C-alpha cells in the first residue's frame, strides 16, 4: 500500500477583513463579557435579589408603618364625637382620623 504524503498547508495566519473577524468577548447576544479584575486580596461577589429578600424587605416596611400608626393612635387619645349617616359614637381622635383615611382610600379605589 502506497503512503500518500501529507499535504503541506500554509501555517502562517492571514488577516481577515473586519466583517469576517470573530467577535470579541461580550459582543454576541447572551454572551458575558469577561469579569473585571478585582484588587489583590478581595473576592468579587455578585448579589442578586431573591423572592425571600423581597419578602423580608416588605415585612420590615410593614412593621415600620404599623409602629408609626400605633404611635399616632397612642398620641391622639382625646375622645371625639363622630357622626356618620345618623349614627354617633365617641372614639379616640387617632382612630377616627385613621378610619376617615381608610374610607377615603376605599372611595378613591
């Protein structure tokens, strides 16, 4: 069996026109660019928000609002007379103002 000699190819790289050159990292859609180097001794950590972190943030905001409302009610304890559609009763001022705000919010929505 006759051995065929290997073909010799041109091993020198040729310059491609710019439109045919391969894209650099980060140019293709969905491709991530290389990470930026961090200073020596520091570790790069990326934080992405999760549903649990959003839940905790909403809980903390809700607790803050409730504390503010509680302080508002406790500081406005003077009894006032409220009359609505012929019914009349005496309630603390803070409670009556919060009820008025709640009823107003329901009317707007």
